[in-house]
C-alpha cells in the first residue's frame, strides 16, 4: 500500500555526516543523479560480483521468455545484449547490422539465458525487474523494428562431445552469427548470414567449426525484429564434417518449424531436424565471460524476502530507510522523482546483511519520490519491494 510521510530530521546534514565519519561509517560514491547512499549497518560478507554494475532500472532479463526458456543457474552463464531501435524520423531498415550501427541504442542492459525463441507472437515488449516497460519516444511499447547485438562464448556442455560442429539459425526476421577473432591480428568471420525480412527461415553455416573441451568460441549475434508480430531466434548445432547441406537450409515459413498459434508446438520439419542430429544449444553452452567483471545479473538465485520496509525520517534533502531480509543480501534503493520521472538506483557497498539501514542525501527539496528497496542475495537472487511515497521538506 502506498503511503505519504513528511517528517523532519533532528540533525542537520553536516552534523550527521561528521558523526558518521567519526564512527568510521563508509560514505558511498554518489550515483549519476547525485543522490548519495550511506550504509548505517555493518556487513556480514561481501558479494562475489559488483551489484552496481547493472542497475535494476536499466536491466532487462529474458525478454522473450517462453515455456521453452531455461533459466541460468550460475552468474557465468548467459548472453549479454544491447538494444537498438528505430527512433522517430528514422528510415525503415532491413538488415540487423543497420539497426546496430544506425539505430538508437537503449541505455538498458539485456541478458538472455539462451537463444531458443521458437516462432511466437511478441507483444509483451521489454520490461525491467521493477516493472518499467520500454517505450519509443511516441510512448508506444517497443515490439517491432528493433535490433539486438548479442555477445557470448559458446562452449561444450558436459554431455557434448568434442569435434566438428555445424551451426544453423531458425530466425524471423534477420540474424547473423559472427565468429570473433579474440585478438587484434585476426579478422572476424561471418559464419551464418540469415539476414533480411523473412518469416522463420533456416540459415546454415558456411563451414564447420571445431569445438574442444574447455575451449570458448567468442561470438557476436546480430538479430532484428522487423514488422510485428511474429518473432523467432533459435540457434542449433550438430556434429558434422560439412556444412550447409541439410535439406532444410534456406526453407522458410512461420508455421513450418513451429506453430505460433499453439504455444510454438514443434512441427514435422523441426522434428525431422532433430532426427538428423540437430540440437538447440542449452544455457550451459553460453558463457558470459572468463572473468567476474561481466556476469549475468538475471541468474535465478534465492530471492531474499524483504519485510518491514519503511522510512525513518525525511528532511529537506535527506532521508532514512530501514528493512530486513530473511537471508544476507545487499542494500539499495530505487527512487523515482515524481515531478520529472527520473529513476535513480543508489550505489550499494556490495555488503551482505539482514538488517538494512540506509541514509540518503542530495535529494531535491519539496519533492515527491516513489521509493523501493532492492536486495540481492549471495547467489544473485533479486527482490524489489513494494513502493512507498515520500515528500521531502
């Protein structure tokens, strides 16, 4: 339930900051909106990755999630993507690379568990964990005329055999798979070119690639969705000594491989592909990075339970908040300035705790804010609380 509270802090901000510094309470770096978060309780442990790298209000998790989607279980797995779309006044584009090069780039970070979007309708659009739906400048929900630049590393899962592999895409509309050289000397190579406007079409690789145990093949996938509503993007492979000779290569139809009118039910053409050895790549076949710098914040970890989220005191430019979690988790706040619509996610100290007491400064005076608590657990389960409304003095 929303509630509005307006209280006055007993201590001026300068005196409060001096007391905090004398108690060796670490002041956190101010975020891009200038709001400063100070953590008032000690941590029990440190999160293994930087929770501030991907703010909740700029994060999109598995936007094409379907009954076939399998979620990732470790922060190393997954696919990272940037979103590019037609802005007002831009000409119609017909190539995935054109969207990425010339389209307007969203400031959101997108993560996917796999590339297994079987032919279906796409009407939900892109939404952040806090419920914000991405819209065009016109206010229309973004469901067509956009491109995705997806980067990941393809690896063998435990049950995959080393050897030569042939890859292919089932895509609506255009898609390209580019092998990244991984160094400054080699050139990137287009392995699959399935670009352009078309219903679900099988685009096949122009050669096989070798996959060895514990090796990572860096790839970039360019994909775009043209006119609404059908969407598909399925990456498959099979062990083979040659590529591009499957009888389905180049064949297309939005009811050929899956039935979008029956929950993407496999059709005979897809069943035949499986009989010829084709397999859809699993989440275990995609690795974000070799390091902990880039990671998948959309991992389905243990979500902490947030209780007793409340404001303690509200001043002219400062505010105090408290909440508890049932398991150790990080502490952040997401604030929406109700007069400007600007959304801010504060900077966490990356410490895990169950007692969360956060003090904010540099708020705008005489301003109404919508506030939510955010806590992320040790295995990256994320919870966002119900909102409360405050009014600064």
